[in-house]
């Protein structure tokens, strides 16, 4: 079966071969794997790229252990967990409160602007997985850190925050959209994913109105829905009062486009403690490859417990999996 690689793949591959920086090589390798079609014709290519990614991770870890120093580069933050979500917004719009309240990250929460001086990451628990949140310095006409657009391009999903009680919040939002437009970053409800470059320029995003529990904040969701509702979904959120927190977590999980699948060995109960994270539309073959390349090469069939099947139903490698499916691989 032919690989049918997209045209942009070959340009990225050329960049990968020429790149000397380990972190940048790892980033390009992940991008190559992401745009690679997932079918039998690319099984070997997928396995080779996964091996390269693993090797690069080990090399980076080794360089850290041996005391090699690197100039702090905020244009790249290593992705952890099931997905990376960047939180952007004007000063005092609640970014740090969200990250501090939903993760163990040590953020600075203050009633004065620009208290966040650099990106801060934390892991948010969602049921049995973790999602990485990134708190960022504010977007404003006075000053915006130059690395934020690039950091936003690389994230899996974007949360835009705005303070419900800020007198100039509509102007703040207008400036934010204009700023990113000038940087060729555009926010959408359902952006096109036709190419890698498109996914960098057109980001899936949602607007969260913070401080909705405070006086004067009650109608802000309706106001912003009227102005921006055709472009993005708009929600209310108050971390201190736990208003909209469950919806916030659910929205992030759904917007990442991921599913959780679980392994089962023959004659044993499934392992529900360590889900295999895949993307919506992924198949049994994709799960096998994620576990180990030999599983994918030698897969005969699988048995499924989950949605739309009877318990233990036998399926082929091209069967599309659903969130929560339990899979018994037979090789």
C-alpha cells in the first residue's frame, strides 16, 4: 500500500535532517508523526518516527543530567499529559487563577497587572488523565511578550479569558484578536486541519468569561456571545466559587479530540489505571502501534468491550475505537 504522504511532509523532513538543536528536532519529529497518514502503508514509517522521537527525548534528558545549559526559550514548552492547553488574555483576566486553582502549579495571583512574567505550566486532572495548562503573561497594547504567538501556534487548544467586570473588556478582546491576526494566528470553533501549517495558523479556541460571580459580571457571557458567538463558543467561569468548572474541564477534553482506550490481557481483567490516549477516528491498528511497533506488525484481530459492540466482539485492525473502549489485542 502506498504511503500517500502529504506534500508538506517532505519539507518538514528536510528541516528535520538539517536541524541541529535537539528540542527543535523533537518538535519537528512530532509534527511529522502527526501529519503522517495512519494506515498499513505507513506502519514502518510510523514505527521509525516513534523510535526517533523516543531517542530524542532520551538525548534531551541525558543532556539535562549532565548539566548542559540552554538559554531559556519560551517559544517551546514540552507537551505533557493528554494534551496542551494555552490560556491567553488581557491583564487580570483570571489566567493564573484558573491554572492555580485547577493544578498544583505555583502561580502568582495578584490584583495588579503583569504579575505573570513567564509561562507557568500545571497538570489538570480530568477523570483518569491529566491535561497540561499553560498560564501566560498578558496581552495588552502596553506590552506583550514576543514568544506568545509561537507558543500559541504549538498548543493543542486555546482558552481565551476575559474579566466580566473590566470596564473595557470588549476593547481588550478586540485588541487581542487584532494582535494575533497581525501575527497570522486566527481563532475558530472548528478550524481546518488540511495541513500542518493550517493547524499552526488556525487554532481551535473558546472564550471563558471570568469573575462572573462578582457584582456587574452576570450579563457578560450574553454580551460576549452576541459579539463573538458566531466565531467561538462563550462560557462563564469562576474558580473561587466553582462555577462552570465541570463544564470547563469537559470542554477541554472534548476540544482536544482525544479518546481513552484500555488494554486487556487474555483471561485477565482490564487495566483501567493507565489509558492509552488516541485521537477521535483512530483504530485498533493505531492503538497497537502506540503500545509497541511489534504489536502493530503482528496484529491478527482484537476483541472489544465498549460502545456499539457486544462484549468481546471480534474486530479487525481498521475498527475505529471510541472513548472508554477496552481492547484485547491478539497477535
